[in-house]
């Protein structure tokens, strides 16, 4: 089995500042990257920015600056947010970088030389906001409000020549498009005849893009340019051994709205270029705000920076990962955020550390007691911890992140209950060794729970592990009897409503 793990996020348009939806995909990728690093996978995590095309050109014009300057001013907003959110990406790609332009032009030339690109006069309907030609039927659907009649000469990619091959590939590779209902959606779409893809824009209409290598009057369609970022960053065309090492990607994480581009355009482009297809394209749902779509005009857009400032990074990461069932939409409300924080983080998780450390301070001079011979109760807990570790592994690999987190929390709740039942604060008066064994068992369980949660909450779990004077690992016995616990702030102070 290959020991490499390559994961990507979409590259975000720089027409606006990042919001919670962008933060979500990036955090999800980060959690998966951290989890795989912990398992020993050689991991490559890529995110970046989509800087060409009409949307960006328009945004630049609105701010009265040139498009490159606009991109240069926007990029730090994303980079800084990722730093704030403790995103551990290995590379950050911007499509205006020379390394990317070069690869896009080589890719285009290759597909052109193969005979898969032709020029044609197109006369038809064009959606300005979607930046693409649309069919009569789409125009009638009423979802486009900015349709123009256009007649122009353009270059087309012979996407329909790959339709059959793509259908076969999807049917043969069960995990290629996930979740299952998205795969069916694409197969449904592919039951209709596929059109060829218009991959150019005449400079007379749009000049913010990468010039076609075979016709300088045109720039590349923004999606054809953007999708290629996933191979640029691995060294395609420039560093063969790096490319071979990382490609094909294990996961392209995307939102459901950009599924067609990823599951139809991109694979057919790769088939034409003779490159392997990514292993999995995973489409998640949308974050709604108070049950409706987030939009500037409605004024319900959630800004991740405000949340971080008020509640800290890890609770935000935790909430986003815990609340969304991957594949479905989820609803963001402050009410559910605060409930989740207070019940899971303050009451269950933070409180367990407090109880353990207070008792060890008070009764054992702050020295972690001996684990001693485990009794039946402790053996059951130790076994449950072992089982939890292997279950979490399976759940995360199957993208059931919310369930994995819930399982860890249930384990933590169980340890709180064990503390209640055993009441070491009473027992210590008559049998200090037995009370010590209970505190050791609870502390060790908490250590394992924290280690499992570390990809989701890297910062607070490391504070917890430091407080217990121990390190991250998921094997029983990492807590060291005889070592001194350290003072710490309350991990998750309750939010007063
Ligand atoms: N630039 C393209 C992607 C090119 S990838 C080769 C793009 N950019 S985007 O900035 O508009 O959107 C990026 C991602 O954010 C998409 O996956 C989209 O689904 C996601 N989200 C935008 N709003 C969202 C929510 N409210 N909730 C969750 N994700 C959402 O499309």
C-alpha cells in the first residue's frame, strides 16, 4: 500500500474575502492531513487561490486597481486566515504564479497536439456570471439572470470524445466520486449527450487569463486553468519524481456546486493528457446560516475571524467538524455553536481534565500516581480505548468525521461516569493506592481521547497533554506515573449565555 497521502481544497476566487464556507473545506482538509501524518503517511496538503477570469477582473475594476494588484492585495487575507486557523498546508498555489502559467500552457499544447482542441464559430447563449455558454434548456430553467447572445470564434476541447470512457471509469471505480448520491448525479448528467468544452475567451472580451500557447488573441477559460493547479503543485512537467510521488491525488475536497467541473471537465482533461485520474473527488454540502444560503445581500455571512476572536480557534474547528454530516448541508447558528461548546467542550472534555488535575494536586502533591494492577473495571476501559482507536481510524478513512468525533466524546463521557461511580475523592481517604489507580486510568483515557482529537483541535489538545506532562500517542500506557503535572488555564471556560 502506498504510504503517501495527497489532499487538496478548491482554490478560492479572490473576488471577495474568505467566509466560513471556505474555512470549512480548508479545515476539513487540514484535519485529514493531520490525521494521516499522525498515522505515518507522507502527506502533501495543497490549497491556494484562483486568480484569473471574469469574476476577479470585475472585482479588481470595482476596487479601481489592476487585476494583479487586486490579487496581491487579496492573497494575504486568505494566507493570514489559514495561519489563524492553524492550517498546516504544505504548499499554497496562486494561479498567477509563473510555475502555474507554464504548466497550463504545456498542458494545453499537449492536448492541442493530440488533436483534442479545435476552433469553431459559436453562436448562442452565454451566462455572464457563470462565465460559460449555456443551452436553451438551461436558459429556460430561470436560474440565469444575465444571459447574453454571443457570436464568437473560440477554441473547444473535445470533451464528448471522452464521455464513454469516463462513464466506464466511474462505474468501475466505486470510490471515485463520493458520496454515492453525487456519483449518481454525475452518471445521470452523463446519460445526456455531452457537449465539447469551450476553453478560450477572446482577449477583446476578457484579457485576465493565461494566453493560449497556440493563439495569442485568446486567454484560457478560467476553469481549464484552475483545475490544472492540482498537478502544477506536484511538479508536473518540471519535477518528474515529485509528480510521480504525489499524483494521483487521494482526495480533491470540493463543495457540491463545483462537482461538474471536477467530476467531468477535470477527468476528461486528464484522460486527454494521458494522466491518471484522482482517487476520490469528495463533494460536501453547504453551510447555511439560519437555514438560508449565506449571502452578502441578506447579510447573514459568517466571518470566521470574528468567531475565532471571541471563542478561540479550536472550538470553531470542533464545531464545524462535529456539526456537518459530510455530504449533507448543515446549518450554522450561534445558538447551536454555544450549546455544542458548553456541553461537549466545557462540560465533558475540559471538565475531565480539571477534575483529574485538581485531585492529583490535592492528594498526590501533583505527582501522577502509579497505575498498579488493573482491576476488571480498568481493563474494560483499556479495551474500550483500544477499540475506539481502531474505530476512529476506519471512520475517518470513510469520511465519517462527525461520527468519529462523537465516538471520542462518548468515550470521554464514559470516563466522567467512571469517575462519578468510583468517586476517587472519597476513596482516597481509605485507600490511596486504589484512588491513584482510578486517577491514572482516567488520566490515561483522557490522554488517548486528546490524542485522537488532536487533528481537530491541535492547539487545545497540546495544552492538555502538556498539563499532564505527556505526549500524543494512542497506545495505552503513555501517561507516566511519577511525573509532575503542570498548572494550566481552564481548557474551555464555559460560555455564559
Ligand atoms: N475557484 C473555484 C474553484 C476552483 S477549484 C479548481 C470556486 N471558488 S469559490 O471561492 O467560489 O468557492 C470555493 C469553494 O467554497 C467551493 O467548493 C464552494 O462549494 C465552497 N463554498 C462557498 N460557499 C459555501 C458555503 N456556504 N458552505 C460550504 N462551502 C461553500 O468555486
